[in-house]
């Protein structure tokens, strides 16, 4: 703790030193601009108005003419064909003095007026804030639109709360919950945000959650679960706390398919691989019920214990509250589910009073004998007013690669990840010599076996050169578990759905259904199994045997790879495989993962694997890195030259210089040979395509309900 405190103090001193130098330079420039403006104008023009000799020398006239012009009040003593803009030096100085400095001074003044003030209380309105998945960072337009709409990923929001915890200007956090849109946050997202709020509270800062209602004729379990992480939970007098608990539900379409004469033909390994059960059955099978019940029981128990711990209640009290389902504001207060019953304006006034009473006043407030005054600021605005963290801020750099959505081959699309895209991102982190470790964030229900194996192979290749730690999020099952196997360590949330070591494949036989519509087919085969995957061909016994052979081979390979990676015997691993899914805590007991925790846990584990002290700060850089200008060039000019092309930061520099030179030459009419040569050079430089080397985007919502 002492080492951490000393490091934080040194960090703050360094930032204050940089801030003081920046403002001293700003004030100096502004004073110079105001006091010496006239002298600078004379310098630009090559004329000193206080020296008649210099005027005569520049204008190439005798001194008598200058004095006569001065007596007559005629200041136009320079020849009409001479103008100071004819010189390159004059153009540069005019641009610097007339355009750059005023704009720069204005930006500094604007930044000062929009600074983060002392005693700031951050406002987090989760009812309105748009939470987006960890989107395609290689798409500059998506990045721009997300920032324009003030949207955030959960990891960005967690990072902001953590930075605010170390910011002495921020004294509190107030969140509006109770109306979070369905599907905006998953259970693991709530766990990450709750952990960030806990670290914020540990820094000695106040935290308040407010809701007009936790559910209006609907369940808002996640809203209430997140609210319990705050020091105080406030509810509007007319509001309710609706926490009916959790249930698992699945629909089955087999009866509907039978009425339509559509026959499902699916093969699976083994009985717990139940992804196709909605087509082949009319209700839960025994294995399906067992696996699903065990997972949701684990999720439910985790939720109950979290609420009990945060609210200082017993587990039995929380169970009773869930069995009662709905609680009025008065009942919720009596049962200690909330802390205060008040309206929003009363909550904000209470926060102001707490800040004035509990927060230490600044030096100027102490001199003026004033109490601290709270200043409220949205989290989105706080992000705009603090400096972005540089990827080279610390000596140790850890790359963060995200894999979101179902797995397929090729490039990533809007709703799935592509193996080529993810492998390129991992390869770029592998080849970056400044990266000491990698965190691989996985959120995938699975997908193609061969595409998943390609990603697994690249993970193994990264592990040979540097540590790579998998951070499982909401779900990392089937192919999502396969791509995680060869990492140095696997970290998952307590409520992550993982495992599902198995395989399923199939189709719907639709010939009879189409015949009812008057659609018939005929075919000519040139090999025995040419129509094997056709929807109008019903599998024969030979076809089924062929499919069973393929599935048996894939299943054995999957189990063997898992057994080797987890240092287990084949039989031991196969007993917990068979297509069964597990919750994070159960997966830890079965040795399917190494540790239970969130992203911060993954960072700690990665530090241990690298061999750096846990108290040392590290730079976390998302790969592919956001070279926005470079990627915009690829959008405008062209894509990558080959499948292994990686973007280079020098491409962004070339593009910026090109646009600057072209704009300067066109706006000022610069047509000198040197200018044309430079323009030609930069045009040739920008014709080199750097390539966009990764794109990860998807939003997967598993089928469980609160």
C-alpha cells in the first residue's frame, strides 16, 4: 500500500509539473501576442516604422523621399509590385501569427473554461447512456460515430471510473439506474461495473445510486444488482423494487415443423450438446434440463450472495425478498433493500450537502472561508476533458485483443468475428516488440470448428513469444472455449458460461414442405454424396454414418486438445465435456479455467506472467491500434496489399502531411518549384497502402432472462 501511495503521489506531481509548464507557456505566448503585435507586423513586412533608414532600404528609395512621405502622411512608400506575401518566410509567419496562434490560444482558453473543476461529482445516467459492444476499432467511421453519439463500451466506462478514482478533483459518483434498456448490459458487465464502483468507494469517495423505480411492471434485477454496489441506494417515493429472481426458458419448434412437414436432421456429440434441441424436441431432455438448471442455479446463487454482501443482509433475507417479488418504496426501506426514499432533486441536494460537510475545502475556499461546492459533470463530458492516455505512457505495454460474436472463416462482419481478422490482430500484437503481454478478451458462443482452430493456433504462437491471458466475458463456450485453450492463463467471471466441449451440425429437410407449395425438384448426381448438404435430400443410413464419423473425429480432437492444454487425462476431461456448459465458478473447480475474476484480474495475472511488480502501472493498448488517419486513408484509397498487411503509424503521418501541403498550396497559391516538388513527393508517399489488419465487432446476447 505504501509503494502504491508513493507511486501515485509521484505520478500526480509529474502531471502537475507538466500542467504548470503548459499554462506558463500559454500565458507567455498570449502576452507576447498582445504586447508586441505591432512590432511583429513590421518584422513580417521587413519594415521597422521607427527607423526611416530601414524603410528607405526596403523600399529602395532615398531618405528624403521617406521623410517627405512621412510629413504628407503617405505611408505607401513601398513599390506597388512588392508585397510581403511574395516570400515564403512571410507566408509561414503570417499563417503562424494570424491563424495558428489565435486558434491555439482560443483552444487553450476553451479548455480552461471547460476544465474538470474541484469537487466534481460525476453523473452516470445508465438509462440514457448508449452502451455499445467492443466495436470494430479498425473502422474509423464507426469510431467517429460512437464518439459523436457519446456511446461507450463497458471497458471504456470502467476505465473512466478508475481514472476518476485517482483524480483528486472528483469527489463522488451518482448513477441513475432503474431504466437500463434490456440487453444493454449483461451479468458480467454488471460485475465489471460493480467492481469499478467498489474501487471508487475504496478511494474514499461518495457513491449514490438513484432510481425512479426498479421495474415498472417488469423485472429489473440487473439494475438493482448494480445499484447495490453503491454506498447509498435512493428510490422515488412512488417507485417499486421488483426483484422476482431468475428463471431459464427455452422455446421449441418441433411441433410447428411437424405441421409444416419439415424434418430436422441434426447430429451432436454428445447428449449435453443441446443447441439443436429446439428443432428436434418439444421440451427439455433430461441432459438439457440438468445442464441448464445447473448453470442458472449458479448464476442465481452468485446474484443472491452479491446482493446480500452489498446490502449487509443474510442470504435468507434476500431469498425472501425475491420470493415476495415486488416491494413498494416503504417496504423496500423497511427491509433494507434501499437507504433513502426521496425524489431526484432531493438526492442531488443531499449530495451537495455531503460534499460541503465531508470534503476538504481547497486552499482558496479556505482563505475565503467558504464550504466546498459540488459541481456535477456527466461521465461522457469527463472523458472529453481529461487527456487521453498515451500508449507509451508506461514502460510496460500490454495489448488487448477482442474477439466478439459467433466464429466464422475469413474477415469479420457486422455480426460475427472472422478468423483471418482475429489472427491478424493477434499477429500484430505478436510482432510489436514494445508489447510484453497480451490480454485476449473472448465473448463468443462458438462457431465453425476450423475457424476456431485457426485462432487457437495463433494464440499458441503468441504464447511461445510472450504471455497471453484470456479474459472470458459473458460467454466463451464451444468454439469460444477452443480459441482460449492455448493461452498462458484463462480468467473468467463467476457467471461466465463456458465449456460446451462438443460439436453439433445438421440441416432441415424441406422437400415435403415445398411440395405442399407446389414446388418440386429433380436432380442429376455426378458422385455418390454430391447432394449431401441439400435441404431437399434426406440423409440415408450411409449419409448418417459418414456424418457420425466426421463428428466423432472432431469431438476426439477437441477433447484431446482440451486435455493437453489443461494438463488432464483424456478420460478425466471427457467426463466434464460431452457438450455440457458450466458457470465460471464450476469451471474453476473442474480445472477448465485458471482463475475467476474480471478484466482487472486478467491484468494482474498478465503482470505476474510478464514478471513486473503488481504495483507497477502498465499501458493497455487495444489492437489493432486506432490509427484513425491511416485507416481513413485505406477507406479512401484502398485496402491492404495482402492478408498479412499491418497498418503503420508512418502512414498516418504521410497522410496528414499530404493534406497539409495540398491545402497550403491551393489556399495560398504557392506554385514554386519547391512546393510542387514537395506536393509530388507526398502524393507518391500516400499511394502506399498500409492496410487495415483487424476488425472485431459483434453483439451476442445469450438466451437467458432475468
